[in-house]
C-alpha cells in the first residue's frame, strides 16, 4: 500500500504543477495520499513495537505477523503473531489468548502461495504436511481461498497438528491452523531457516518445485 499512496501523491503533485490540474481535484488526492501514508506508518510502528515487546517478554528467537484464516478455535480474519521460542515450540498471540505448541506436536508446516495451493490435490497437500490425521479439510481451505482474489496472491502458512481425531467433519478443525503471511518474505526466511523449524517446514515456490528445509541443509523434492 505504501507504493500506491506514494504514486497517488507524486501523480497529484505532477498533474497540479505540470498539467494544470484543478486544485479541487488535486487537493483531495493529496490528502488521501498523506493520510494513507500516515496510517500505514502508524500501523507499521505499532506492529514493530509489539514485536519487540513480545521478543523481550517471552524471550523469543523470532516473531512474525500473520492474519488468522482458520484454526486455534479463534475468530478468523484477525491479526495474529507467531513466535518461535528458545525451547523448540511455537507461540500464537491474539487479542483473546496466548497459545504455545511444542514442535514435537506438529506434523509439518507448508508455506505456499494461495493460487498454487488450489492446484495441488488433497493427497499432495497431505503428503507435504506429513499429516497423520485422517481428517481431510483441504476442500474447505481451498474454497476459502478460491472465493477471494486477495488470498490467491498471498502466501499461506498451513500448520498440521498431531491428532487422533477420527471425525469426518469436512470443515476446519482444531488440528489444522491456516495463516496468511502479513510480513515480508525476507523476514519469513529467518523463521524458515531456523534449525528447529527446518525439519518441519516445506516452502512451496510453485507447482513444480518444493524446498524441504532439513536439519542440516535443504533438499529439493519433486
């Protein structure tokens, strides 16, 4: 959004001084751009401050901002912070609760673009997540993404939890967490390359290439 507001700002200035654009048109555009940049900067500073506070308070190695799509028995479409502790566990911070899950209780994690997830079969997703649960909820996840163009362009993080639940409920359940990545890709790579995470996480770049981060290095899988 920063880029969009900057483009609006520069365009309004250019048209005003070089194309004699009416002030009745240029001033509203200028105000929209300035306000947009202000609120974006405010949200960025708030998020950065909260991230630093979480790292200090809980002694975390890494924290990233996401939007919860489904899971954790929480209301979806809310901001959520994912943290990596120094005791090989993940922490999820929302406005309602703090949840800590040991990496030993996680089957696997998959980072993938929404549009690429729609191209994968349920069996393929099941394999990439190393999922032990027999419950299949991928159709519901795909429907959520396919109904929203915004989600198709975003990076999705799926986290499969170990479960003995044999229910045939096709909707979302408590042993699959679906997050929308809100932070930049470079920031997420720090999480993906952490020694504790590399054996659990697969990063799917496109439908023909997956990278599985192993304990010592990563290996390509087809």
